[in-house]
C-alpha cells in the first residue's frame, strides 16, 4: 500500500496488532515509509531516531489534525472517538502541502 504526497510515492504499512501499534516507528534509523495505526487517538515519539509528521484521520480518511516535524520524546493526543480515528505516521515534512479536510487515498500496487 502507498500514498502519493508532494509528487512522492510513500509506502505505507498498517499496524494491525497491539504490539505493532505500541512499537510504531521506534528504533528505526531512517524513516522512509508511513505507518497507519487504526483506532488510535494518541502516539508517543519516545525512542524515535528522527522527527515525524502525524496525520489524524476520521473513518473516511478525512484529515482532522496535522502535526508536522514532531521531535522525539513527545506525546500527541487528540480528543476524538478511538473507534473512528486513525493516525498516519509519516517521514518528516511529508505532509507539507496537506490541509485539514483533505481526503487521503491509499493505493495498492498490482501483484503480478
């Protein structure tokens, strides 16, 4: 799965399990992909090696909140319904042209 932002194709993985959600992008020396965390209203950036962008989405993939260039050792929480909110963690500055209200479209590559 991937998303196209700023004319750049960014691979996106999905955190399905509780362990994947808690670990997120921690300990990665270079963040060059996105991580979609369903049913999530807060994240932390402890043990992160670099800054990231955070995009909180509603159940229709509409952008509700944008946090850009978040450094390590921070906690970000939004006051929304956990069952209707997801967060997309992205490489820093990937969301520069994104606006609240934008609808994100995730694309899948054909497997041949």
